[in-house]
């Protein structure tokens, strides 16, 4: 498979934007996919190219074996996405996607000497707290399904369709194995700012675990809480995108502020 083919599989909805001056790579939660971010391009400034990431085993990438450990997933993601890191870029990740975005940022700094302009992390404990959460990937079938139902990220039509569920279970278990086997390793803080988003009614991630991300940057740290549960990024997507829009505009500088298009958020 060529680098171009790999990038296309990882970014199935990407629409190259000749006017882009920066890219925002969006990493999904366990069991999620690139479709979670399909509406984001229209909601962000025209000089931003949104790149919604589809990990192996998900969506159009379903024929590829899903990863069960974050290290190989980061390595593969780095190889697939690196050709598109030729302009300023930022990362957004929710839950598992936040850990992936962070680990990829650390990897890129070590391997290539580059970092995102900003790391947006959402609905995820800071890395040093991730191991405190009980893994669910090894639960018996019925208990695993009940956990999926309780967490709320898996569509009801999937949970209630036995044939579809059986097709998706290997990917779901693999994603939760990535999270459940994650181990934190001490490394110097990133140089890029970190913005954290959390849900006020999220029973999976505490405020302390969100604030722990402060330790992972030498730059600006900010945190915004939205009135939602663990999947507030769907219920409060408009508000979330408003905050991201503001931060992206700051990154673009005064020239971008003059260039920005009218937005529902203003």
C-alpha cells in the first residue's frame, strides 16, 4: 500500500483545501469513527482543513485488523498522517482519541521535532490517571454489551441488531483494549498549549482527572466544562465547536481574524 493509499484510508472524508493554512486532525473515541466529525468542516474557518481520522478496523477501514495497543497504533498513524503535517496543525481527540492525539504529539516531537499548534483533549482522564480505570475489553459477552449500553457511545441500532453487533464486536473490544492496556510513561511536557473539554455530568471522568492534563504542557492550559455526560461532544456539538472556533482563530492570528467568514457563533 502506498503512502497516499494509507492516508486516504485514514482520512476517508478529507477534502483538500487549497486555501487551508492549517489542519485540524480529529481522533474518535473507542468504537467511533471519522463520521463523528463530518459536520465540523462547515463549522470552522475556511482556512482550516478538517481531517477526520478513521483508525484501522473502523468504517471504510474495516478490512484492516484493528490495533489493540496504543504504541503500534501511534506508529501507523504517524506514517499515514505525516505527509499532511506540512503546514501548521492541531489535534482534537475525544476519550480514546484524546490519548491517541497526546501520544502522537509526543511521538512526533521525538521522531521529527514537530508538535501540534494546540492539543484539544475531550472526555479523557490525563495519562497519569488512565490506568486507574477498570478495563472492560475482557468482560464476557453479555457484560461487555451492558457496559457498551451504559457508556452510551454505541448506537442503539447496533446494540439491538445481533448480526451487526457481532461484526462490530472485534473492533469494539480492540478499541477498549487500547484504552485498557494503556500505560503512562513519564516524558517532558509538550510545548504546545492544551485545551481540555469535559462533561459536567460525565460519570466516567472526574474534574481532577481532566485538570491533570495541566502537567503535560509548558504552555497555556485551559479547561471548559459542558453540561453533558461522557458523550457531550454530540449533544453539545455546537457549543464545543464554538470554543474550538475561538481557539483556532487565535492560532491563525490577526490576518485570519480579518479573513474569517460569518459564523452562527458570532
